């Protein structure tokens, strides 16, 4: 135990009381952490980072929620990822919206990576594809 935690439980005499005190102390921190992670997911933006970096960050946040006992489903994570994309991704988002079957995380990653590669080719050749 850290010094701070130890200092708050030194007068407790039974294991049950100790467990309840620790659970009470850390449950509020866990709830706060879950709220902070959820807010980070809602506010995440791809910005200038690569698709791989953005995906890794978003999956990392989802993993943190799962570790805190509040896992999210893949379709919810996909919604957060799509919400965090820049305006230039709107053609791809429109295609995703028109799909009959939902996209998986792996499919979304592949589609975004392919889109980035095609855009890089387009911009690298002065407006046309190489």
C-alpha cells in the first residue's frame, strides 16, 4: 500500500473493515477514471496522426474501460472512431452509412488505411493518381 492509503486505514482492526474502506476509496477513483476515459473517447479527433496511431489510441481507451469493468462493444468503438475523423473522410463515412451489414473494426482500419494511401497518391501526383 502507498503511504497515503496506509495512513487512512491504520486504525482499522478487521480485514472486512479494511476491504470495505479500500473498496470505498477506490470505487470513486474508478468511476472518475471511467468518466474521464469515456470523455476522451467522445472528444477524440484523428487530427494529424496516422490512422494506425489513431486506432491504437482508441483501442487503448476501450481496453482501459474494459479493465475498469466497463467494456464497450465494437460497434460503439466504431462510432467513436468515425466521429473522430476529419471532414476529408466524409466520402468514406457516407459509404459506411450506406452499408447494409455493419463494418468490423478490422474492416474499418483497412478501409481507412486504403483511403489514406489513395489520398496520398492523389496529392503526391498533383491531382491525379499515379
